[in-house]
């Protein structure tokens, strides 16, 4: 989180909602329709997702914070992420204003037509990552995640050893019929293949996993010739979300079931490859990792590409929101968003003022974070 303000924004969901509630624009943020929202809708949580049939689509790829909540919160979080990415790219403030305008234009087009609406030009960062995703195979995933093509999870700083009883518990859990059905989706030609857990380990990952159970499991799928293909599973503990749910929202009480339900609503390509389970007294969700699943890594935005990316990514988020609404709800929500476009920029004033306020709070919080933690 100390690498940049953008990294700090990505890793600090709790402060985002705390500072949003205290911002001058908080009371003017409209209450949108009660739908599943990402809850942590920053750039790094969007990327190409494998649909299981050789095609990919850019969708939301992390649903840990997903709740039935206010879609305005996803817009503010995405706008703040874009604004801090622009600052990290040393772009002028006027570019940030145009990015927010383009963002709202892309979102509005998704509300008008979520199935075949005008997504606009594909930004270079998206075109590049999609091209890379389409060319990836199991060997690329293994090399990236396991640093090896051998069917073993290498222990070290990233992966930690399991006790024998823990390994046995995971093996039994992954052999259950509902999990086996999920694992068999790794192979689309022969669904009558035996499945076994080859290896497993604790998985040390980033901010959202700290203090929670997380495992990597290597799965072998034996074919008719006796040879094995392999797949990699991510098993992650789910806990109660930080993102605020709307009053009266009815969601699964189990945290992992909430995450899976949200994924199926917001990101069908991902949700179809997830399942909720329990182990070690915790709520876990299992996700099949595909070589094609990648995140958007924005190192630098050019001026024009920043605006193009804002339009495109907001359309992606808008599509995830809109597929949950009927025509009337979409029109009403679009009218609410359009009604407040009377400021100096062509975007709702509550959105712009929220982003400006939060950008200041996060910049100050980032510097204090560096003083307290990075220097230590």
C-alpha cells in the first residue's frame, strides 16, 4: 500500500467508506436501486474472465465486499480509483474531469442497453491484457502462480505447509460431489474423469487476505490414457463485508454464499466457477483459477487513453448493474444520475464532489500510512 496513492486507495476499503460518510457530498449521494454491487469497485478488481468455452469478457473479478447496496458507491469508488491513477500518471486535473465525464457517459450507455450498447473504443490497457489472456495456457498459470511446471506447490514466502490433518480435511472437502462437479469444468471434452488433490498449501496473498484462511490446491484430472491434466483452485475465507448494505436488503447470511451469489449476479463468467463451503469452522469459497483470468494493471495512463479507459470500464460496471434491473428501473436510475449534471463538468455534482473530497482524504491518509508503516 505504500507504493503509491493508487495502491493505498486499492487496499483501504474501510477508510473509503468512513471518509465517504464524512464527506461534504455524503448527504447528496442518491440512493439507487437495491442490487448487488461490487462494494470495492477499483481498477484492479476489473479484468478479463474466462467463460469456460474459450471466450473472455472484461468483468468484475473480486466480490469479497459485494452486498445488495447502493450502485452509486461503485461509481464513486471507480471514479476515485481512476482519479488517483491519473495523478499517478502525472496527468493534469482537467484530464481527471474529462475522465469522470467519460465514465458517466459509459455507465449511461450501459443503462440504456446492457446487452449490445456502445462500449466505445477499447483502451490499449484492455486490448493488451485481453490479447495476453487469449494466448495463455496452463503452463503460463503454473509458472506465474507456482514458479514451476512441476505438479507441486513450492513452499516458501508465498506458500506455507499444512499439517497432515489439514491436508486430509481439504482432500475430503475437494472430493465432495458438488465440488467435483465444479472441478470437472476444467475439462470440457471429457466430464467422466477422476479427480484428486495433488497438493495444497496455505497461500499468503495481499491486503484482503491478511488474517484470513486462504489455500491453494493443485488438482489432478486423470484422462482415459492415465495421464493427468492439472488445475489450480483458490480457497478463500469469506467474512462480513465492510461495504454498507441497503437497509432491509435480503442476502445469504453465510459470507461465502453471499460472495458466490454476488458473483453470479455481477460476473457470471466468474460466478459459474465458484462454490461456497465450510472447513475448519470457517466459511470459504472455492474458485477455479483459469489461465485467462487476469487483472488490469495500470502503470501509466496517457491523456487520451485515460478518458477512453474511463468510458469503457464504467460501461463494464454499468452492464453488471443493469443486468439486474428491469427496463423501468434502469430508466429511472439513469434519470436520477442525469438530473444532477448542472456543474462545470458534465457529470453529477455529488459524484465529482465525493471524488474530490475522497482524493484529498486518501492523499493525507497515504502520507501518514507511509510515515507509520513504511518507514518502520
